[in-house]
């Protein structure tokens, strides 16, 4: 793990998550609106529970060599959320995930960071046919993001934690690169 910038957009910096992001990450997960679609019990996380989620995200970087990016607002240096690659064991594909701290919702940050992440994924993995996102059918905000970043809903489903059915959204390499550029 390094502090190197992975991608830059007009308003955001995306870089590997580091231990220094602990406080901002755990604060984000304490918010009920954010946690509703990110935790298996749909409840906000205590600091201790969020710490374990955070450790899983750092561990993903260690094991896979990539993982969710920390998203930083250029104008303020604030930690905005985590967006990007996610593929824990058993996952049905290479996902681009998104989660933004409640105070930063509605600024278009998730789609801006996700487009940069998907471009990064297709460049990093030349044989990758598609990038997916797993989305609860009730998560209107996330479905709005998926549409903005060029993903389409498929008829495939994944049972998260053996209990929560999530729909698989997908962006196919060629069509996506034709539309958004390499
Ligand atoms: C989904 C999420 C990442 C969107 O992030 P964002 O940076 O706010 O994305 P956008 O600004 O493009 O907004 C997306 C949609 O959220 C809704 N939204 C925007 N601002 C909002 C606000 N202040 N309050 C409530 N909803 C809002 C709108 O429906 C918007 O769609 P629209 O622009 O077509 O109207 C964010 O809502 C979030 O972190 N949710 C909790 C975690 C989560 O669900 N992650 C995805 C799991 S699959």
C-alpha cells in the first residue's frame, strides 16, 4: 500500500486506502443512510464493527494488490468516501463499488470517481470483459449512479451473505470504452 495517486478527476483524487483513513471511514459507516445498503444487517456500524470492515478493505489491498480507493476532495483535502475495485472470495466478478460520506452526497462524486475507477480497471486488467456492481433493488441512489457510469441491469442475482439478494449491473468492456474512452 502506498500513498500514490491511482487516478485523478476534475474534482477528486483516488488513491489506495491507508491506515490513516480509519477515522473518516468509521465515521461514514456510523451514518444510518450510508450503512443501510452496505452492511448485512442494514444498520449503522459501531466504531468497532466499522474498524473490522476497514481492516477487510485494507486486507483486500494486501491480498489482491488492489482494492477500494479512498476518494479525496481536491478543493478541501477531505476524505469523501471509498470507490473502486472489490473482489472478495466468492464474489461473482470484479466489482466497482461506491460509498460516499453523507455530507458529500448529491455532488456527483460517486459517478465521477466510479468512471475513473472503471477506466482504471479496464486498463489494469486487459482481459477483463466486464465490470460489475452488486446493487439492492431498493437502492435508488446507487442505481442512479450505475446508470450514470454506463452500467446496465442484468437478470443475474447474487445472494450477499447468503441472505440479501442483489442484482448484478454490468459494463461491458468494448461498449464502455467506446463511450467513455480509455
Ligand atoms: C449511492 C451513493 C454512493 C451516491 O453517491 P453520490 O456522490 O451522492 O452520487 P450522485 O451525486 O450522483 O447522486 C446519486 C443519486 O443519489 C440521490 N441523491 C443525491 N443527493 C442526495 C441527497 N442529498 N440526499 C438523498 N439522495 C440524494 C439522487 O437520486 C441522485 O440521483 P440523480 O442525480 O439522478 O438525482 C451514496 O448515496 C451512498 O454512499 N449511499 C450509501 C452507500 C451505498 O448505497 N452504496 C452503494 C451500494 S451498491
